[in-house]
């Protein structure tokens, strides 16, 4: 694992920086489920005390991304298909409601921003830029919520959806995989542009639900990463 960042010597900002970097590494599968994490090793590598590292690990444990096992060590949590499907249920409920509202009235400035985001996402897909693609993907969903006037909805599910994100990253291995996601995003926006509430809800449900189609194969292919 590489933790390449500048952190404060101590305190909240250091803990937040460490948590952010570890969370990214876990979600992007740089740190695979089952990997051991050493509080001392991380502190030494970053040149900080153990306290901010401990705080970061506690926060990640609260998000159920790692398991802190007394006297047995800390490990990256394996993926739970049950937790992922529960998270998907919540996310679908929220985002389907968001697009229903968006189809009724949508902010013009956010619509222009989304057009730019989708163009950048297509460029990232063409370059197989996984990090850039995921960044624009998150920005798209947040912008839809903001355009609908309910940006807080995306913030509310941001932590919970991490259980989906690791599985999503397994499904975005090729340009074709990423191009399909962009087409789904465009279908969502087409329905919003047409003020078609039902079509927008259906497009979002299909977009988010498609991950379940791949889940059985992923569990079989990567059985060591799942509970």
C-alpha cells in the first residue's frame, strides 16, 4: 500500500487525511479485503504519531470498512453481499426520489455542468482512467441531487454507499463497462430533460440495479474477497 499524502503532525486534520486515503485505497481495492493494517506501520510511513492513525481506523471501523479485532489485529473487512444489497436498497430509494424531483424542475446551471461531466467521463473511459472515471461518476450523481435542489440527499448516503463502491469497481474493468455506465447516465438525463418522471425513475433504477446482475459471478470469481 502507498500512502502518498501530506498530513498534519497531529490532530483532526491528520486523522481526516489518513482516513480519506485509507478509505480510497479500500474502495479502489488497492487494499484488498482481508489485508492486515498495522497502526504502527502506517504511523511510521507517514511520520505521524499513532493517535491520528488510531482515530482514522476507528472511523473506518464505524463505516464497517475495516474490522478492529482486539489481540488479533486490524484487517480490511471482506465484502458482504447482504450489506451491499441493503445499501443498494437505501441508495435506490433515495436516488429514485431525487430523479423524480429532478424531472419536475432542474437547475439550468447544474444541467450545463452535467453535460461537461459526462464528456469528461467518456474521455476517462476511452483512456481507461479508472480513477478519473469514478471521480466524474460521483460528481454526476451529486450534481443530479444538487440540480433537483436536494444536494443533502447525496451527502446522506455517501458513507453508506461505500459498501456498493467496492463491488462497482470490480465491474468497471474495461472501456465497454465504463461506456455502458455513461450511456445509463445519459438516459437518466434525457428523461429529466423531457420532464418524464416515470422514465427518470426507471432509468435510475436500472442504472443502480445492474450491479446485482454481476454479483453472483463476482462472488464466484473472487470468493476470497467476500464473506
